[in-house]
C-alpha cells in the first residue's frame, strides 16, 4: 500500500496533471489544498523548504512539481 499525499492549490495546472497521473495509475492519495488551509503551506515550507506546488509525498519521498518518472520510482508496485 502506498502512502501518498499531494499538496495543491485550486488554480495550479501541474497539480491537476499530477492528480490525473495518480488517478490513471490507480494510486489512492490524500489531497491537501493549501489555498484552503494556509497553515498547511507554512508546515510544508518548513518541511521541504519549497513554496511551489504541487508537492507530493510518496512513501516518505518528496517530489516537487509534475514529475511522473520520480513518482513511478517511489511507488510500490
């Protein structure tokens, strides 16, 4: 079982691309919309040092942006 959380904003096209990629590969994920939960953005910046979205945590590994190749590396088959 994969543990996947994606941090997004409402208007981010790369967030949509990452969610579509996860959906197409039948990967369950939790979404945290930092537009609606600004305290989560603060926590995210403290954790990763990055302000951009999407940021995706897959089994403890962070991916910044839309990066399907890295995502596939970290997903457990």
